[in-house]
C-alpha cells in the first residue's frame, strides 16, 4: 500500500522523546521475530497479558513511511467531549474512567447478540500495528501508530443477517466518571453515537484499536476499545465503545443530530466540501506551533482514496457529506 509522506529521518530532535525508545523497540522486535528470540524470552512463558500482546503486535506496512506525531501530542491534544470540550481536558480528566471490567453489548440483526466481555470481543484476534492518519474536522491532523484488528473480523464472528445495512456504535454513559456528561453546556446528547454503512464497517482499513504506540490505549484516546476509520473525519472514530447495533436504518449520529447542516453521516475527508463555518482545504499537522504551523494540503479521503473511493462510486459527495 502506498501512502505519500515524508521520511522518518525528518523527525526533528526536539520530537525525539518517548517515540525514539519506541522506534528502537520496533526495530528490535522486527529483528528478534525473524530469529525466534521473542518466542524464547522468559516473559513469554507466562500467559501473555493484553499489554504484552499489544507490545508485540505485528508491524504492518500501513503508513510505515510516515513521520509519526509524537506520543505526547497524540495523548495530550484530544477530542473526547465526555471529559470536556477543551483539547487538554481528556488528558486531565479521563483518568477517572474505570475500564476494567468492560463489556460490549451486541444488538440488532445478527445471529450472535448479547453482552460480550471485552476478553471475548478480543478472543482469537491477532493484534497488528497500523500507522494511520487522523484528521479532525476542526483542521488538525496526526499520524498515529494504532494497535488493533480489523472490525470486519469481529463482525464476521457476530454473523449479521441480510437485514443489517448499518452498524451503530455507542460510547459508555457514566456521568459519575465522565464529567463532561454532567455539563449543562454540552452540545452532544449522551451517549455519543456513531455509525457506518455495512460495507464501510467491513472495509479492511476499518480498525478496532486497543493500543497506541505499543501500549494499551490511554483513557483519553478511548480505552479500552475504539474505532479508527482513517478516511473519515476524526469524530467517526468513536471511543470507549460499549454497544454495537446492527440496523436496517441509518443511525442518527451525535454530530449530525447536534448540527445536521455542519456534520453529515458520511463525513469523508473532502477538501472540496467546506464546513459551513471554515475551509477543509488544508490541515495543521501536529506538532505545530506559532513558529512552525506545519500547514499542509488536505487530501481526498485523507489519502486512502485508492482503497475506499469505490465505496462511493456514483454518489454525489457534496450532498452526501
Ligand atoms: N465518545 C467519543 N468519541 C470520540 C469523540 C468524543 O468526543 N467522544 N471525539 C471524536 C473526535 S472529534 C476526534 S477528532 C477523535 C480524536 O481522537 P484522539 O483523541 O485519539 O486523537 O475522537 C473522536 N471520538
Ligand atoms: Mo474531530
């Protein structure tokens, strides 16, 4: 897979903090795997924990030539309205969330429905790492090494029936632990809802993430389980998922509900369709500051068009925005 990008060697020395350690570990795991070293490590004699499995996730070619956004930006500049509307709020307040035990309720048109413990959602899945871009509708973007597995794997296990045309997702509603859900100023009606058309959900690029930068997801990034849909604006990538519902009707998603003229169901990254209040033609790639704004042109489908454009063949994407 080809994704245009700058070189890894372009990383400025100021950015080399935790990700330099991470890079070296990537190289070590890459070489160790080849000669069976990883398998002989004493740590692996005990049943591997989820953190072990995340740390040893198979590296894939996805986005491997991209310059990563530093761990610090990925985990301290977030949107997670359940914890407040400021970019710094999730990092400040998401530690209050309990993510273990965790379960996911499966509802609607599928053979297998009911409550699944997170362990059962993950059972049998092999974690892999994919470096994907995330572009927020507000105009910033990042390049993030996610760890997880294709959503399609889980959907196949749940065996949706032919009536299932869409998949809806919901985030946890727990105001005692999510201070943003108590706010009277919230533009979102809780719980946060997102949705995909079945073919979008089954697309091999669509991922359920459990980790980032080789570690379990920090709470502010949507622990313990979140969606990553790299060709759509960031808000489609719903965090801390507790419900998956197979439906025959297009779900009303949170942002569409709060401002239907600004946020559509599809929300494909599209520099040709401006948000009514601002342009979508460029984006600010993090890290960015006053001196180096790091503004780049936005790309149709966030650069994944070769793979996903066929999903929208014949559709008017200015109407289906
Ligand atoms: N439950 C929930 N999921 C959410 C959001 C949110 O407010 N609540 N914000 C979305 C938006 S707008 C973006 S850009 C991404 C940001 O993901 P990140 O913080 O891991 O970069 O999460 C998305 N998922
Ligand atoms: Mo966003």
